[in-house]
C-alpha cells in the first residue's frame, strides 16, 4: 500500500486557493483598465487673453454639421464615386478632404462623444449604445462644442437624424426630429426624415447650428454590404 503524499496534497490545495484568489483579482485589474473611470470636469473652457490679442472673428455666423454614418473615404475619393460635385469642390480648393482613422469602439454613441468632446470613448459606451432607454451617458453638463455654441447665444440649435444626439444632449436643441438607428431594414425613410426638414430650415434665420445625421448608408452596409446598389 502506498502512503498518501500529504506534502503534494497540501501544495495542490494552496495552489488552488491561490488561483481562486488571483482569478477575481485579475478580472478586476483587467476591467479597471478596459473600462476606465473618467473624472467629470464641470464647467466650460474659456479663452484666456494672450499677448497677441483676441482671436480673429469667425468667417461665418452659422454652422451645419452633417454626419453620413458609415461613409468610407473611398466612397468619396474613388474614380467610380457618385460624389462628383464634392470632388470638384476639392479640386478647386473650396473643400478640404480629410480621412479620419477611428479607434474602437466604432459604434454611434462613442463616436459622437469623441467628435463633440474631443475625448477617447471607453468600451462602457459600447454597451450603453444598444440601450435605447439609457440616459446615464448624457453630455448635457459637459464641455462640448455644442455647449460652447449654446452658451454664446449664437442662435437656436436644431437637429435632424439619429436620435442618439437627443439622448446625449437632452434639452439642448430648440427644434428636433430624431429617428431610431436600430431599424436597419429601413434604407430610405431615415434619410428622408432628415432631408425634408432642410429646405425649411435654410429659410429660417434664427438658428446658429444645424446637426444632420444620416443613417441610410449605415443600414445598407449592415444589411447588404458596402457594394449594394439601392434603386
């Protein structure tokens, strides 16, 4: 009969106990780095006078910020692109082309946060992006270029398109018409809901910022791929 090896059994028990302790610690360390806490900085940034004097006045008094969701750069720059007018503006110097390389997560809410705050979004926003009822990720009290425009009373703020903007900026826009981004089978109505408001707004003189967020191209990409021809 072989006597039990109490030393080996004790070592195995200690290793098992250590593993049971280290596994949750490792998960905690990973989660802390993967879902970092971002401290909230209240208030709006202000311009500090420099020895060179105040900044020059803006060459325009109104801004149209248009987002075409999922618009890849080759859709615009390639030879077979349908953006012939945009290409002509680039050639004669009336428009400046720029290709942005977005880092993950590349879903709507984190990217809007990045574009409006200048910060790097976290993967927590990836989860919140799919919760249509979530209001915890609001940017209403944070420093964004929308808040700067509103604080300077440059006119009303209007928004048409993806309703993620309305969740991030509640009570910010004076006129709005949001459309849900999760009905991916809709290729055209989500864009018609945006375009049908533009003509009327261009005749109005009371707004200083108009945000337009088109979703149709993104829906086509999700449903049928980037080369799908839509009649």
